[in-house]
């Protein structure tokens, strides 16, 4: 499903959102769309899984849901990742984005 240039899929296991991540940024923020994925800037380095943990924390705070409802299901060591979000619909997710 395409929303505003980025694509997300609702599956029985949860919402799957593609991300394109820039690490070591000045601040944590959503910076638009890149090749059908939400472009995300994260200040954490890509060392010892720090960036992945920062992504989960960022979305948990942004969406006001527990970290346990979020999981990176693809691309753990890549810029391009897939984030699974449990417990909210695509419409809810979209409405909570800045």
C-alpha cells in the first residue's frame, strides 16, 4: 500500500514499514521518502546494534507504544530495513507521523 510516496504493508503479524536509514545524523527525525521507504535520520552509530535500538526507541516514542511492539525484521546490518509495528493500523501509523 502506497501512502505519500512510501509503501507499507498490513500483514497478520503487524504493519511492515520500509525504512532507509542515515546513521550518525545531527538528530533523530523522519526526513522524507527515499525509493518507496521512509527516510529516517538517526544520531546513533551503526556499531553494536546501537542504530537499530535507536530506531525502535524513536518509533516507540513517536507512536506512543511499547518497544516490545516494534521489531526490525529485515536489514539489521543494512541502511534499508523493514520495521514491524504490532497493534496499530496503517491509518493510525500515518496519523501519528509528524
